[in-house]
């Protein structure tokens, strides 16, 4: 799977040095795993013979369960009845049809995302992907393909893997829905979204994504799911969804590991 992830957006074959370096890193990690006890990826406490999260971090994790907005997947304080939309969904409907997230973006989820994304913890992808597949059961039942949110090749070169592509591969293993790794491309680099307002985030990614002409046939009349790690303002996935719809996709849903949720949120 790692080869597909790393090749998803940089079609140039890696050099010998890059391949050797990747092999050495893998062997080093295997050696560490054999020599050291397993640690909780969120708090770094020993897990003993277990895997995943320690009991304390598991208790702090906040899965997103129903009731939630049928469109945005934002959790409600109480159950208002099936199919009800949040104020956000009615005031500013997105280009995509539905969004679902496995957990709230809280302290534990943030630690997992940082370890996975910036700590080379690709071993977390299967666990996070299983949680995402569970949260997106209704989306996956209707989907024809998964589409990871792409990185620009310069950022991919520095990070060595696309976290969204790794999660897509893990979800595909669980659900059987195939991944279109090189269908959506980021055609220009964009600054990090951290610290930007909602308007600035939207402006930052405007026109940054495109489906190449030779890949449009893979999308025509298909239901696809955009996959990403975190949903904050929704600007990135909304821009990606518009690009996929322009290229011929019939429907676009969104599935993420974590989403930012206000501390208290009332229904309409």
C-alpha cells in the first residue's frame, strides 16, 4: 500500500537512494518495535501486550455518534428527529452531499493525527481507517470509489507520503471500495491552513485542485467519497468536491478521521 500512497501524486520513479533510504527506515522501525514495548500513540505510555490506545486515552476519545446533521455530520445536543439539518447546512450548503467523521478533533484525536501525519506513524492508518469505515458505513454502501485529498508534489516530496491516501487504502481494505489515487490533483502549492479564518481558508484553496482530462472518464456518473484526515472549516473538501463534480462525478460525499466541533451546538 505504501508504494501506491507514495506514487499517488508524484509520478516520477524514486531514485535508488530514496528506495534504499525507505528500506532502511522500515528496517529501523521493525528493530525498534522488536526491542521496545508498544506505546500508546496519543500519550506514549506503555501498552504492554496490547495495541491501539491505552485505556485512559480511549476513555477521553470522543466518537461522533447519532444524532447529527444529516448533511454535515455535526453532532446535535439532543435528537431532533431523522433527516434534520443544522443551521450551518441550511445557511451555507456545501458542494458535497454528506460529511461524516469518526471522532471529534479533541486532545487525543489531535495527538493521533500529529503522530500519524508528521511522525511517520503509518502503522496508525489501519486503526484510524477502521474507525472511519465504521463512521462512514452509510456512505460506503453507496460509493463507487474513494478519492484522497491530494498533496502538492513538493509537500509530498518532503513528507514522503500522503496521509489521506494512506487512510483511503486502509478504508478500502475494510470496505472493498476501490481507491482512485491519481484522479484528483493539487495543481498549485498552498500555504498551511492553520491560523487562517474561514474566508481566508476558502480563498487559499480556490482553484488549487483539478481532475486531468485523461482521468475524467474514471469519475463519470460515479458516486465518490473524498477522504481526508481532519475537517475544520470544510474549505478544502468543498473545493475538491466542486472539482470532482465538474469532472463528471454524480455525487460526492466526505469521510474524515476527525472534525472540529464547537463545544456546545444547538439544533435549529
